[in-house]
């Protein structure tokens, strides 16, 4: 609904010849700005490093669980029923802990990514507001929200937004 309203406003402003002379419209690709800005690249790098760290930790824990399973299978015929049951419980507990670790890591990484994304997008929007005001734009549309099917590359402010954002972070 929001996209439809924005599209209708843009069409009405551009279709009215008396108003069209004063209308200055631009587009921006916030996803591209998020991915190509220095802060966006740093956030991706940080998360990637965390993923590698957690993958190594997961692999170590997984190896321990597989070792425990192997020991259980090898000793199954030699152990008494109560000892076998205890080893089976230990194995199942370790499997649950491994699954819990994997879920916790996934949740943490998703939360970190969401926090970085939200922070950077808010900062990008502040810069974009300033660019719009200083540039005298009537409207700046987000290219990936579906309201813009085509736009002339000449009215794309994405690269300018990235440069202004990176400059604000120095």
C-alpha cells in the first residue's frame, strides 16, 4: 500500500506540467550502499571472522561427540546394561549441547547482523536526508522497494550516498 501511494504521488507530481518544472526526483539503492560502504564491509568482515571462529569451535565439539559415539559402539558388548545406559545418556547429552551451541551461535550471528544493518541503515538515511535537502530534491525513492521499476542512472544517488557516508565516518 505504501509503495502504491509513493508511486501515485510520483506520477501525479511528474504528470502535472506546472509542478514538473520544480520537481527533482532521485533514486538510491540502500542495499548496495549498505554492502559497499566501509562500515558495511567492516560489519561483514567481523561477522565472517566470528563465523570462522564458531565453525572451528563447532568442529571441535562435533569431533568430541563423534569420538564418544565411536567409543560407545566399540564398548557396547563389553559394558554392563547400566554402564551402557549411562554412556548413552552422556552421548545424548553431548548431542543436545552441540545442537544448543549451534542454535545459540546462529541466533547470535543473526542478531549481530541485524544490529549492524539497522545501525548502518539509520546512519545512511540521515545522510540521505541531508543529501536530499541540500540537493533540493522533491523526492528520493528507494530502488529495491518495488516502487521504482526503472530509473535513469543519472538520477541514482547511491554512489554519492556511499561517498558521503564513508566521509562522515572518518
